[in-house]
C-alpha cells in the first residue's frame, strides 16, 4: 500500500501540476482582458457623472444593473480608479463587435476566470467556499481530472490537489457571475458609444463616431438647439467644366463629330469639347467610370459603356451601355443591365446596315461577346469569347455577319449565322506570336491590319481550305499575309484616312507614322516626351489630327507644325487643392509629383512643375504671390507664381504632410503632419522667408484638417482619431484645455470635417472616414463636402443638426479627395482620387457671391432632457438602430 501511494503521488506530481500550470498561464494571459473591461466601464461611468446634473435619469438607466453590488470587494470602482485604455485595444474591441456575432456570444467569449493571485488569497482565508465541489461536467475553464485519479479514495498529495482544484472551480463560478454583470453593463454603455448618434447635454452636443465621443459646444447665439431648422441651401451646382482625359488605361476613346466636337471621357462623364469655340457639353447619365465609346455610322448617336462599381456598402452594381444622342444629350436606350459582369470592355456599331446592331464584350472571366439590336433592346446572341484580356472589337465595314476581336495573344474572326456566333483564331504560323494584339483596322481593300506589342503591323487574309493536307473536311483559315515593321515598342493605335492612307501610333518611340495604302511609310513625327506615348488618333480633316496620349493629354496638330495640348490632366491619385485668394486660379498636386496651376476662367492649364516627391496638400498665401506645397516625406516647398521657382524648401519630421494653411494676414503658416504635430512658421518678405515659431503638441493621431481664427491667433484642428483641439498660437502654441471658451470663436475658413457648425454633414452610419474634405463658402452660406462614395454634397451653412438635407452631385468615379470654392464663390472645384478628374461646378442661385453672414438663433431657452418618455424613446431608438447595423 505505501508503494501504491507513492506511485499515485508520483503520478499526481507529474500530471496535476502540469494541468495547474497550464491553467495558471492561461489565467495570467487573460488578466489583461479583465482589466480592459474594468477600465472601459470606469471610463464610461466617469463620463456619465460629468453630466449628472443634466441627465440624471439617463445615467440611472445606463447603470441600473447595480454593478458595484454584484462585484467582489477587490474590484469595486471609485472615482479615483485609474484609467489607461489604449486606443489600439479600444479599436480592436470595436472591430470585434463589428463581426457577425450576437451580444450573448460576445459576453460568453469575453468572460474569463480570475487570476491565480486571487485564488491564493481565497485559500489563505480558509473560507467555506473553498470546501465546495467542482461541477462534474468538464469545461474549458475547469477540465475534469483523469478517471483513475478522480476516483482514488486515498488522501495525501492527491487529496490536496483535488481540494485546490475544487476551490478554483468555485472561485471561477463567482468570478464568471461577477464578470458577466461587468460585461453586460459595459456592453450596454458600448451600444451607446459605438452608434453615430447625437446626445444633447445642456450647452454641449456629443457626437459618437466609431465609439469615440466628440463633444462640441453650442454657440451662445443659439438659444434653442431643438428648434433649429435645417433647410436645403439656396444655391445649386451645375457642371461647368471637366479637366482631364482617361488615356492611361483606355483605348479607342477619342472621336471627332461633324459638329466640331471631340468626344472623350473621364471618370463618369462623357465630354463633348468644341475645339474651335472651346466649350464643353457633358453626358452625365453614367453611375460609374466610363470605359469605352463607339460612334454610330450617322456620327450623331454614341454608345458608352461603364464599369460595374460598388455602392456605399461595398455591394457590386450592375454595368450597362447607354446609347444617346450627341446633339440633345438624351438617352435613347439602355442595354445589358443584369447581363454584363464587372464592366463593359469594348463596343462597336455595325456599319453595313446603318448601325442596326451593337457588339459588346464585357469584363467577366469569359469576356462574353454579345450582339444586340440596340434600338429594340433585343439580345440576338451571346457566347464566351476567351479567358484572356480583350482590347478591341469591330464589325466588318462590308458585312454585319463578320466581327473581329483582339487582345492578349489572339485575334479572333467571328461569324454570325442563324443567331449563333462562331469564331476562328488567326494563325500566326511562322511569325512570332506577340504577347498582345493591341489594335486593328480594315483597309479599303477589306484586309484586316493588326498592330501588336512587337511593333509590327500584320496584314491578315483568308486562305482557302487545304483539302490536300487536311482532307475534305478542311475549312478556310485566317493567316498572316504580310508583316511590316512599324515602331520600336508597341503599336498602340491605327487609323484609316479617307483616301486609304493609314496612321499608326507608337508606344516606346512616341511616333505617329503615315503609311500609304500598301504600307509604305510617308511621313512621321514624334510627340513630346512629357505627354507620354500615343494612345489613340482621330482624323480631323486629313491633315490635322487629334491625339490622345498615355499621360492623359489630348494633342492637336499636324505633321508639319507639330502638336500642342488642348486637354491635360494628372496621371495619378490627387489630394492637394487650393484656390487663389483674389483670382480665378487654382492649384492641384498628387502622387504623379506634378504641381499644376489652372485658370478656372479660361479652363486651361497655366503651368506645371515637377516635384521630387508626391504633393499631398497646398495653400496660397493671402497676398497670392506664392503657394506652399506639402510633400509625402515631411518636406514642403514654396513656389513663386510668377517665376515658377522654389523660393523656400524646408522639412518637418519624416512623415507625410496633410495640410498647409496660412493665417488670414499671412504672417503665419501652419503645417499639419502625420507625425501628430502642427508646425507654426513666421512668414516674412511677402511669403518668401520662413522661420520656425513653435510646434503644437497634443494630438494623439495624425493631423487631417486645420483652420485659423479670423484674428489669426487661434487654430482649430482635427486628427485621425476624431479629436477636435484648439490652440492659442499667439501665446506660444498652447493647447486650450477648456474647449468651451472656443465655442463663439469665428473662423477665417472652415475645412475641418468635425465641428459644431458642420455636424449635420455626417450621414447616419458614417465611420469617420466617409468624409474626406469639406469647405465653407466665403459668403458663409453653404458648405461643400467630398465623400468616399464618389459624391459631392452641398449643404446649408451652418448645419449643426443630424440628417441635414443636401444636394448630391455625381460625376466622379473614385473617392472625392478635396473641394474648394473660388475666391468669389462663383464656382466649386472638386477633385477625384484615382479617377484623376477635376470637376468645376458653377454655383447658381440666390446669394451667390454675397458675403453677408447669417447666424442661426432661437429665443427659447436651452433644451434639456426632463421626461422619462424622452429618455426611453431615445434608448429604444438606439437599440433598434444597433440591431440594424452594428459597428
């Protein structure tokens, strides 16, 4: 028996201590989660106590669970409980809550056992609870011992270990109950914190974005916040001008109409630009980026296809094709809604039957090719094309039943017969198969000429069936009849002139070559390197040409006189935008390292400079002589508008700059950085000399927006974690702790997206990044908003109440990164990100250009919550909203 007991002791000493050590490690690892919940709840309770006098009933409902009575004495909270809740943990908690989970599952997953230290304290007391029995059902927090050990009648070390485990199980049960109450109370408070709702508390408004409370104080001249009326602005916007052209990744998208208008597209807009009159008209019926164009044989009707895109919730939208009248801009037909996938990649009208049919190739994996009687909206046939990229399609000019398509490593010859499309692949035979067949045209003799990535023009012909080799079942084939070396690099485009001559445009060599009908070179010219390669060519009159380039420019010219740009734009994502204080001039900058100065009156680019890094923000000095540009490396430069030279070059930190802002009198420049600091500079010599004045330190995330007060002494700033801070610059860049003192301060500009006067621009369900920029008009009557869903909004200013009405304008095909009013509020400029498009909107309506101020006020007393029914209805609405959408 003693030997047996020694064996049991040895076994228990090897197994039970291992299990206990495992539990100890796990419990220690989970102690931080308990501390996090305790800190979160204490933080919420403290904030609620701040409003104890104004909303006692709401506080009573939020903490009605009598949390402190349910907790052991060791975790009672007081007002002095230290709070140190890292933002990373809070964001992680909110992200976890955004998953598809129920609140009960969150509670169950978060409940964790106590620490071993507390267990040891319970053991030393020798309390009665330590004699309790552990539940027999094994759980993750209390695993069952092995059967042979659990049933042992012997005492000694085994009995001691069993008693210790029993004490642990009982203590875990107590902590689970207490922690469940803690989590439920925390969850109740978190429900309120993570919903984007507005809480009125006396003289302040509390707005919640992603769980962060943002307190904004009501100005003194607003006596009754509840009675404020939010109306639509008296002004509206009309699209006046579109800057840019999409040539970097699209083909065959530039045509000349008999009206003298060039047709092309960028973003969601098809532009009709009258070359001689220098006017624009716009077709604006597309809901996402336009990808391709086709001109009807009558040279009046136009077909345009768009990509699918996504809505604000990330759900895919359906692409379609619009056929419209270029004279009236009236949509004649919409085809393919629900048929095409991802987008429309290529279009072509039939020629020999007066344009009865339209061929469409979509962007699905199989690149489905379909033929439509577009006027009747009837699809005649549809078939899989290829899994490779398709770059072009067209009908034979002499036979509607013959269609050609080309793309990656292929050229297909399609035949339409009895409602069915069949294809034959062009055979390259002894010639090197190119990686891409980029373009093709039909010669006047009916031959097909293709341009490829090898720089060759291939002439294709139909060969008779080789019955001798292949037998009676042999069929005719399409083979290469001739190869002509054309360009160094790719042949991006070809164009047939009226007399039969051929134009080709090169990639690497940037050349335009005129060929005779039998492909003998006649003339050539090279476009300037700054415009990129030749993307597409449109014939004007046999001599004059329009050329679209890969750097998003449209050139006009001849072989003898050369080419000049009539349309230009950025070629990469844009962020920086600023308007001149006294002239119709604005500046843009972006990731293409270009700084462009535009004339909004003449609708053209005045000049452009190349930077060493990406430009992300800019601002004109109040005297209008210089402009400062913030770069992606912490460096910033100041350019003289007359000489176009850099007059100052400084660096603050090593992270990207997000905002540059001059004070109203031009004596200071504030530089907001992603290193969380705002650098303040003294400005002298008319904006040409800068000396460091100070640094605003206090933000815990990167600076996003800032504005100066009208007296030039204070700054209001926003940061990436949704903070609103105020700074006394004149007193040494001091952070103003009492934000209540800034509630009546007047601001020279209003570009901060968070603030009392613009609180109503945030839509229900916004996550804090949905608004990229906003700008108040100089008349202080309206505010324009750039959102993350390709929209520009126009609100009344001020708009301090939620669900404020607005006018919504479409046109961009990417997130709108910035908006600015011109100096006299006659126009609004909006800038897309990835779509590289600048839209100029004309402001029309009452009060345009009127700089009088209008403040909202009410004669009634300040509203307070005083009725149980109001509180109950508010809490019910919050709960319903949370069930509908959880963050």
